[in-house]
């Protein structure tokens, strides 16, 4: 296998985008010719992409305009393996098989599609299922980032025999890729606090349900003796709603919204506990990042990844989705009975980029 192309909508900050870059860097370091192809020309990760990798944008905004540009790209580049990420971009990628006989096509599904699109109308869901049952038979391989996403994809018509679950990779430890000196006043207050320090990370959108976390901290403060300082790293459309609930609950000096930072690892190391409050996930790479530095985890038991990463709750504390009281109780339990750090770090090694990269390499080459 000589050349590999990773195809994703853009390179804005997000979990799937990080995964693409980690894998692209892995294959580039193995002396493969690597291209990252995007639909839109957005790139928040240029500082960590191996300079040997070509980053090309089709510079489109609408998927209907992607197909002609994608066909021109595949005709003018000698690609051996084309790895397309996330429905419906996976569907669009199928057209390259009409114009290249040698290319090996791989779909990677990062999302629990049933949860991601649960508020869409019935017709949309029917058409999505039809598209998956037809087009997900065309690639040479389909990869899902968790067993839960695999199960969901099968329920939508994908063939079980064509799907393999491969967990998402962590960045190489000690690589120095994300060094940053970003320290806002909120971060300084949190770092210097003598209280128990809790951290949560992610885009401020409904799926992540940070409002659930705020309500849980409010319940915790009223019912338990631990004093907490909470920092949320991330930004997004729900920021105003989260700020409103923080103010309503009188938690301005307890919960800090610090915005995006390039590297969460230094702040995870400062924390006593990582909390994920999502309604759903595809995998939940931030949980694996917390484990990698020995930080205890509390997570909602949401579809699809947290229970798998935490080995059915053996390596972390799971609570009900969208239940602030249960989340607060789990935070209390985790602070009372922390799990041994070395056990957490050992588990994180299952998600090393070397381990995951070898699984992708075997998938690509042994078929």
C-alpha cells in the first residue's frame, strides 16, 4: 500500500478530525504517501499535521457540489486507499469506485447515527437507512469507532460481516504536539484552587449536555461537603444557555467556562476528576485522554463509547443520562473512592496510536 487519502468534511476542532490527523501522521511516519482531503477549507490543526502530508481542500460548502470535484481529484491523483469519514460523506465517496478500479475504499463511522439524527423526521430516517443499506455494501471495509456504533449501523441496514470496530487513537504521549501557554483568568483561578478540581471538555452543544453537569454541581453543592472548582474547556452554540444556568444557580465562582485550548492534557493532569455529561457519543476520546494521565472518570452511561472504554464501569463511574442527581452522586462516589491511577493508564495503552494504527494497517493490507 503506497498512498492513502483521508477524506473528511473539514479540520475544525472535533473528535473525528483529531482521529484523522493522528492516523494520517501515523501512516506518514511509516513512509506512506498521505493526503488529507477536505470538503471545506477550514483547518484548526495545521500546527500538528506532519509537514510531509498534503492537505487539499475541495473548497466546497454543499455536498451536491462535492461529487464532480471529488471525481476530478481521484482522476488526477494516484490513490491506493481512500478512507472516508462520517455519513453522508461516506455515501458521496462511493462515486470514486466508478472512476478508479484499483482504489480500496474504506468507510469510517464516528457517530451513533440514531442518536445524532433522532430529531429528524420519519422520511429523513427512512432515506438514511436506505442509503446505508445500499451504499455501505460498496466499500471494501466499514470501520466503526465502537461496538455500540457498529450495532447501530447494523440496525440501519449495514451488513454485520463487513464491519469491524476499531477504537479511536490517542496522540503519541510526549510528542509535544499541543504545547500551549494559554491561561485565562478562569484557568488560573481553577489551577490555584485548594478545592477538588473537576474538568470537562467538549464543544458546547446540546449533545454534550453541559447543562446537566451544571445542575449536578448545584445539587452536589447543596448536599455534599466537598468544595469543588469546575472548569469546562470548549466553546459553541450552547454557551449562553450554560452561562444562564450557572448564573441562575449562583455558581459563577464554582464553574468556569474557559473556551477552547489547543491541548487539554496539562489541565487534565491538574484535575482530580474528569466528567463527561453527554447524551450520546460515538466513542468519547476525552475519556481515554483522561485515563492516559491517570485521572478518574465519571461519565453518563450513554451510547456508545463510555461503557466500552471504562470496561463496563470497572475503570470509571457510570451514571444515568440527563440525570443531574445521579451524576452528582457518581461524582461524590468517585471522589470518595478513586480508582488506582496505574490501572487507568494501563487501559489507555489499548488506545495508543501505534496499536490502533496497526489495526488499520492490517485492515487495509490483508484483503
